[in-house]
């Protein structure tokens, strides 16, 4: 069993894609074991994306991620990290496989609808960033 942190980003919430995205994760056999809507200020978004500090797209990414509410969720299942990322598609929607969330719905490489952790260590950090143990419901 593995856990991953996913976010429906502000553009995904704005486009009414919360249900669509959760449906795809659940349809792939991933269990939603934590879920909430939040709104990050710039400091909170910077903390979440700290690994990207210094990159050319960092400032713009922080403005975007703090521009409106997000839905954050913890998903659990075998291979949860790679399954979620497969469903999301590549970071750049132009390079994302047909039928993936980003290929179908994303506007551009920044406004790409959804986040998913990329490794067990980052998943642990990202889950702990938004959820405490009382907010996660594992079988
Ligand atoms: P990922 O979300 O597919 O894991 P990362 O490389 O971790 O991609 O980048 C984090 C987020 O930063 C992306 O989802 C996207 O919103 C934004 N981003 C990444 N690369 C670029 C870029 O080259 N231009 C603008 N935004 C970017
Ligand atoms: Mg990433």
C-alpha cells in the first residue's frame, strides 16, 4: 500500500473538475482517505513548492497556486504515486498522453489542473503539509 498527495489546483476547481478528477482516481482503484478544500496564501504555496524555489517559473506558480481554492486529497492504493501520475499525464499538456487529465483539460504547462506527488519521500512531506493524523482515514 502506498499513499500520494493530489491537489485539484485553482484552475481545476474553477473549471468544475473536482468530481471528474476524484472519479478518475477512484475508478483506478485508489481510495480517498483524506479530503478538504483549502485556500493557500503565498507563503503556504511557497512552502509546498519549496523544491522549485529559484526556478524561472516559481513566482508565477506561487501566484497561480494562491489565486483561489484548491482541493487537497490523500489517495491510497498499490502503486498510488505512479497510478495518479499516469492519470494526470505529463506536466506540459501538449506532451501529455491522450485521455489524461492534463491533456484533456489543462490550459498550459503552469495551469495544469492537478498535482500528484512524485516519490514516497515527497508524498510523505506533502501529506504532512496539509493533513494531520486525525484527518486521514485508512482501513
Ligand atoms: P509536476 O506537477 O508534473 O510534478 P513539476 O516539475 O513538479 O511538475 O512542477 C510543479 C508545477 O510547476 C507544475 O505542475 C506546473 O504547474 C509548474 N511548472 C512546471 N514547469 C513549468 C514551466 O516550465 N513553466 C511554467 N510552469 C511550470
Ligand atoms: Mg512535481
